[in-house]
């Protein structure tokens, strides 16, 4: 019998030698469950510092959807000691699927095991009188797919709530797969304006805008999923039913094919882009004269769309005067839920 027969090589944790649960080719790093959790939390902190996202004194608002990325992010920021509250927007995507309902339940389940968390809940139907599917059916922008109306509404609500409640930064759970897919899409079309703005942190360039950051932008999606699993986070597994066939999903599949042939390529594609931009090796400019931001006459949020921003316009008819228009746009309402503190 040969000596070194068939025993499959189990990767060993680089820190302690125990069997590894994950091997990250782009870092040449295998880790056991314990050391992977530790590494994941520390690497998030390094990303926050590397891109100057926020500091220990800042109030952080985490956009939580109930999916793995946003819940894992909230979990990590809490472990790191940041003052991080959650924001959940109830989109009302429930027809036949209960998608939004199940998402909120995932967020509440997460909070129930973590005392002392605060969650802002904005319900589209309660605040604005219409769910996202209803809004999309009514306004021209929503024809076909509600994703455009949904993205617009979420951006508007997140920004307004963050500013109104005095948060210093809004964070989202976008991971490297998300960022690489957007970068790929924008590069294929040489969308220079988008390429100029794609960044792990977006400064508040205008008093009506909140700073935005993506602390998970250097994690592969599978790493975030692994973290959520080892932490026992019960997240909403399903994607939004409207996202089926979305262009970004197609680009993600292409990049995954590339990754299989050439491991680490997603990581290189994204991080080398950021590095080259930072060093000034590649520069992109916004199209001249087109990026004048003015406050919306109704809500005050900066807009490039003229007098009234695209969000407010969903409630305004062209024949309305300004006073009538102001009365027609519903104002943001929300409630706050807290998970019981340990003493309680
Ligand atoms: Zn270990
Ligand atoms: Zn507006």
C-alpha cells in the first residue's frame, strides 16, 4: 500500500491548526470557525479605518433589509462597540409572497437575541399611503418593474431619516460581489460619472445629504454568508421577487465564472480600481455642468432633477401650484422599536 494515499487534505486554520471552515484564496487564508469570526470583525474595522468611514463617536444608521448582509453588518458594528441603530423600510412587497412581512420578522428575530438595539421602522403604506407595488403601478416611472421606484424611495427615506434623527453616517451591507458587479456594468459602458462616484464612502457634499459608507465592500458574498451562519443569524433567504432577472444578477454570474477560472479576480478588479483612483492613476469626471445640486422646493433634499425632486414628483401633477404640491406630498413618519435591555 502506498503511504500518502487518498487522505483528503483538510485545510487547517492558519491561527490554531484546527480544521478550517473557510479558505479565502484572495488572502491565502484558511480559518476555523472561531478565528474566522474574529478575522471577519477585525477586517471590517480595518475597512472602516482604511476608507475613513466613521469613528467611535459617530452615530451610525444601518439600513437593514432582513437579509444576511445587513444583519451581519449590524451584528459586527455592535460587537465593535459602535453606536449603531437600524432602519427598516417596509416596502409592502407581500402580494402572494409575504416577502416584506418575513423580512421584518427576520429583523425582529435578530433583535430579540441582542438586547439594547434600536430600530426605526418606516412603513410605506402607513407613511405614504401606498406600498411599493401600488406606487409603481400608479406612477410612470414604475411601469414594468417597481425596482426604480423602490430604489428611489429607499434612497430618499434613508437620507431624510438619517438627517432628521441626527445620524452622522448611513451604512449599507453592500458586499464585494455587489460592488464588483456595479463596477463591471459601469466599465462596460464607460459610465464615467458613475465610475467617479463609486466609492466605499460617499462624503456628504451638500448640507441636505448624509455621509454613506459600505463597510463590507471588501468581503465576498460567500464570506458574509459564512459569517451569518456561524453567528447563527436567521436571515431572510429569499431575494426580492422583483429582482429576478435583474441585470446586476447577470453580471454577478459572469464575474463568478471569471472567479472560477481565476480565483481572486473579483477582489483584484474592485480593490485595484479603488487603489488606482486614489493614486490618481485613473481619473473620471462628472459630465460638466450637469451635476448642479439644488434643494427640492418641497422636501429640501438636493436634486439634479430641477425644482422638484424625483421622489416628490411621484405625488405632484404638472397643473399644481407650489402650495398645492407641498400639501400633496406625504411627510415621513416612523416608529421606533427596541429590543429589551438586559436589565429589563
Ligand atoms: Zn483557528
Ligand atoms: Zn423632494
